[in-house]
């Protein structure tokens, strides 16, 4: 692979080497191609936009990217890079959504520009929402004639390419300052880990404002010179089998999704729409961005093996925005690794074999450190490396961002942490895990989300799985378990769970709460003091579909959930 100083140089090289090869295709809900860009067309369109941007803003200014699904986002992203303007990908604010992070992001990054397409530019509510920020709106359309391009200086490796806002609480999102050097380092690590080439066509539904959609899919495809077929996230949510049909149609080698996406494909499986669909081209079915479940992998493999899906393609991985994206992954065609561990020992931060079947929890391995990267398991309290223990996952490498935008404290604490008695800066992930004797990383939970009742640690995702496996009326990946103090200051367990739309009127809420209490007591020796059953779509989630437990806890305490029954 050639070496480049920036993504701008990479795109220029692709435009010269593979001028007419298809870089991006946008596939409609009906499976037709709505838009196509070759590498040269992308380069020319981004160059023309960059010329317009240099008139409207100065290098180092921020531009928010507010786009519906489509290829325009990619043109806008590269236009910003060419003009030296820092791109800020943003989720499209909902029309009346008070619960999104856009206000906090705008306050933190103070953008000069907002880039969008003509359809969105007409939305009066968006203009009104951003009016007091004095942001200049610029429309980006593929149909626009390519205008004059001017010679622009190439970005330096340490220049900031974009700000990736982390999906934490909506009131305090942190902007990770990702440089060209960070991006190129992680893109090369991903190429080596996934084994991708020009032939490795991607089919992606994950939104481009999310780091998995942007870096692991769109930019990685460009990095290796492959085609990336893009789909609208809401089209996937409504008809997940459309993703699999597109994989078969494009003979795609790579497809990535958070765990819930694989669950969704299984739950919506029907024989008729899948007839004749052949998934044998798939080499990497990457499962990341949220906890990976062994049962999900098993169910997906069983359901789609008759359609040619190779179980060895399942590729659990681990990453986060602060590491640009990918932190660990397996080998192409290596399949996934599971390990049975003691649930009781995990609660005491030890990784041990289970004492019996009741005590067994199946952990899924998320691969190994990438080439040129180090992972350490650290005792967060005394900053030492405990052997054979569960601890906080710390990471070091050229892919780790150096700072958060205008947040010195978080930069110092989170991105430049020190291990006692050692030199070098480390990223503190806030995730818990262990590394086994083979070097495989197992992620066991979040430090912040841990529920500690009577001195024992419980992982919320374990409790949520127990609840959701009880009844089809309890929506998968749509529950939150957390603790709140009672009158005496003791922590008590609260479970908030969405009910399927089809079961809203027929369900016996008191009976189902009784079954939830019983199952939680049996499996976890805990009493679920409060159980709130809520309508579908009302539990807060991040842009990638992760449960926002802290926000759910706040909404519950404030009495903001409308309960059924």
C-alpha cells in the first residue's frame, strides 16, 4: 500500500489510478441505484466545493455536516478536508427532538458553516434552530455543475481532519480531534486486520455521521480502492433483509453492523424474500460498536447458513471514536472465539472458569491488538496492571487522538493517562475487560454502567438479556437496567423495558412484571424494585443504537417515561 500524508493525497491518487472505478453507490429502499460517483467524480466535486468553502470560511473553521442518507455527505466531507476546514458530522436533528445533542455540539465547536443538500436546506425548523449561531448555510448537490477549482495547500499529517462527537450523554458530548495521521494509521491497521483489497466491495447501512459508518465503511473502502454501496439506515430498520439482498447483489465481501442489526435480520427473517439470496461472497461480517453476544452470532449463523453464509466470516471487533475507530479485531476467515467464564468471579473482577452451569456466562472475544498498537488491562484505582484480572481497557498507538476539542480536563484524564511506573500516554476507554492467555481481548462491560448492589457488581446488559429472553412482547435491545438510591441511601434496581407495538394492548402488565422479577431473582439474586414498561421507540439510544442508560436513569428519576398499564 502507498503511503500518504493526508486523506486529500489519498483521494487524488485514487482519482488518478482508478479514475472511472465506482467509489460510492447509493441504493434506494427499492434496491435501485439512486446515485453513483467514480473516484475522479468525487475528487472533482469535492475540489469544486472546496473552492466555494475557501470564500465562505477560513482554514481551521468548523463546518457541521447535516445530511440525510446519500452520497452528498462524502463530497462535503472531502470538500472540507481539501479546504482545511474541520468537518463535524452530525445526526440530523429531529423536528421536535429536545433529546438530541445538537445544541451541545454547536455550543462546543462554534461552527462557521452548515453543509447540507437542497432538500434539507428548505427545512425552516432547522434554519430556525441554528439561526442564533450565525451559521452560513451551503448547499451541496451532486447535480450541480463542477465549477472552478483553485490550487489549495495539502493538509499536514497533524492537521485536524474532523471532530467525531462521542455518543455519551446528550448534554456533554466530547469532540474527538481526529488528525489525518490518526485516520491514515487506523485505516492501515484496519486494512491489515480485515485483509481487504480493491475487490472487497462494502455494503453499508450504518449512518455516515457515526464513526463506524464513516471510517470502517466509507473511508476504508476508499483507502483500499473498493466500491462502497450505501443504504439509508431507516430503510435497514424497516426492512433489514434488504441489506442482505444488497450484499448478494453486489457480491460484497464486507458488511458491518452493531450487534442489534444481526438480531434484527434474524427476527425479521422470512423464507420468501430470501429465496435465491446467496451470501457466500461475504468474508467479513463485522460485529462491533456495542456488546457482542454469543447467542446473536449463533442465531444469525443458523438462520443464514442455508443462504451460503460462512460462519468463519463472523468478525467480532472492538473500537471507539478516541482510537479513530478500530482497537481490536480477529483474522479474516478466523471466525469468532468464545469463552465460558464465571459470572460470580466477574462480579469480583476476576476472569475464572465457571463453578457450574448456573455460574456460566459466555464471553465473545473481540480479537487482538492491531499492528502497531498496545492494549493494557489496568486497575483504574491504582493504575497498575493486575495479572489475570478484569480491569479497565487502556490503549496506545498512532490511531489514538491527542485531544478533545476545548476540553482540557477530559483530554488530560482520558487521552493522556499514565500507567504507574511507565512512560507514555494511554487512552482510558472506560470499558472493562480481560486478555486471555492467547492474547484475545474480552470486553465485559462499562465502568460507568456497572450496577453495584450490596457490594456486588452486576452488568446491566446481563440483566437486560434475562428480561428480554422471557417473552416476545419484550423488545430486544430496548431495555435499560440501572440502580438508584432508596430512602436509606441503599442502591435498588430499576428496569425500564419497551413493549412491542403489536403487544401493547393485549399484554397483562402486572403478570409480565411478576415474571421479570422472578427471572431476575433466579438468575442474578437481585430484587427488581421498580419495573417500567414503556412504548416502543421511547428508550433513549445513541446514534449507533447503544442504550443510553445514564439518560434513561435521569428520565426515570424525573418521571418522564410514559408507562403502560
